[in-house]
């Protein structure tokens, strides 16, 4: 499943870039180049979503849950 988010890149005063995802608090990274910041942010977001999914499902009886896609319009 592909999900789309908004990445924000800001030049750092010391050089390089800081990066964050607007829709996901705490999804932040950095890189010496814009391309490195993009790759680092993508990896950070993937890992963060994976860990969050594992944490939220801890102790849940998955045989009793209902899963379905949910979409919102912004």
C-alpha cells in the first residue's frame, strides 16, 4: 500500500538540510544534501510507522478486529 505525506526540507544554518513530515509529529531527519535528507526522512518515516503499528497492536486479539481502508479529504 502506498501512502503519501508532505515532506518539508529546510536549509540548516550550519549546512545541509533538516527535514520533517507535516502529517506525522516526530518524523524528522537531516542530511548533508537534499537527496540525503530525502532518503533519511523516508527511512525514518517507514521505521516510525512500523514501530507504531507494532506498539498499537501489542495485546490486541487480531482474530477479533476488523480492518479496512479509511480515506479523508483535506
